[in-house]
C-alpha cells in the first residue's frame, strides 16, 4: 500500500503501534480526498500484519484487505450497511472499495447503528488485542446517534478504539470532540502531489483545482470536470445569452459541480488581480481566463462573489434546486 505525504501522522501511529497504546478515540479531520482513510488503512494494516510491516501478503494483511477480521469494524451510512450483502455479491466489499464521500448523498448514521456497537462493547476482542470502530463519515451521525455515541464514549472499555473520519469535525457534538484526539490532515505540498501524478499534464493546474487533494484530483480526472471548467469559461467569455446555465437536471450532484467550478473561477480571477501570474503557467484555458480577467473589474468580481456565496449558502441549507438554478441562470447573460 503506497501512501503519499502525512509523514507526521504516520510517525505518530507507528509509535502507537509499537507500544500498543491506542487511545480510545481519534478524529481524523481534513478536506475530502486528502488521504485520511488511506493513512488509517496503512496504519491498521501494519497493526494487524504478522511482521508488523503491513506487508500486504501475509494471511492477516489479506484478511484485512477483505475486511474479514472481526475486530475491525467499518461504520457506514445506514442505507449502505443495510445493503451490504449486495456489495458482497458484487465482490465490492473490500478495503479498496470503501469510500468517505457519502456526505453529499444525503445519508445518515442513525441511533440503531450506535446501539448495535453498544451491544458489542461487553465482549472482548476475538483475534486482535483491541476492537476498532471506524466511522467513515462520522459527520453523518444525526443528533440522536451523536447523543448515544457520547454515552458510550464516556465509559470506553480499555480494548476499544474509535476512529471518526470527517471533513466536517464541526458537525460533531462539542463534547464528542473534547473526548477525542483530533489528528488534522493538511493538503499535500505541490512536490508530494506531483510525485503521485507523475504522468499527468497541467499538473500545477490540477494541484490548484483539487486544492492539493489526491482524492478530489482523481475525481476531477474521472468526471472530466476540467473540460467542464473550460466550457464554463468559454460561455462566460461569450458575453451573450448562452445555454450553459440553463438547467438540464435538478440534481444535487450536478449543482455541486457547478458551485465548485464557479468558486474556483472566482478564486482564479482574484489571484490574477493580486498579480499571481504563476497560475497561468500550465493553465489549460489560459486564453479564456486572461480574457475574462481583463473584462472583470473589482466591482464585478464583488458581484460575482456575492452571487456565488448566495448559491453556496442556499445549497448548504437545502434550498430547492430550482431556486439555486435560477441564481445560476442569471449568470448566463455573461459576466454582469
Ligand atoms: Zn502482513
């Protein structure tokens, strides 16, 4: 298993493994796709490995990868864990298929999941020295679930360790947070990022576009979001009514992409206004962005930002999609 960056976090857990002194609860925080789950997988595989190296070949490593060690429990959103048998059948139940981006999919970890964990706390670990409960999207716990979790966190058996992975630690109850050790994950440095994507062109652009997150960068490549960004810039540059912002589907994922692109566009223009021409270096849409930068004065940039902020807030507060699309729609007369 290859991991990039996050040397301090790895160093810390290597020491923990050596001395076998896991604490009862950790929060892994940091933006989506930054490598929180990757590092945890790397650390836990070392812990279970017969040689303590995380060889990937020994019986324990192989079972870890297939998620068949009973003391290692991954806590998924209710909807997903209800259909685990489907994942088994499709052969998709493995460590490599775990994801941590259910947040946008309106999923929940409810109280029954926490009660189930509570019921298991009386029994000691079966194979390992401790039991692990790993919440892949801890922020999905609803209020009831968080209250119940807080109770079991108050009197943790010595042999239990929780890992709460989340890009949104603020959505966890303050008392939960105070009982956990928070391990923050920061965006990768450009050098580290480059090491991973050796053969990709426009690598500096991709680094900025994904905020230094390998997970997001992979998604950008898969979903061709870069091309979509080009479309957005070309439409904005056309200075007349276009079809780009006319909504095609009332889908939250679709909206999320649009908001992401608009936010990145505003960031780029702001950077150029501040004289950071370095961003043009390997920019795939250099002509368009330079043209738009000339046309947008600081006042217009303000208006754009205002609109972006309204859309973003509306999205977070679950305002109906068509209202947000109406706001987007008003952009289609070119940049104001
Ligand atoms: Zn091994």
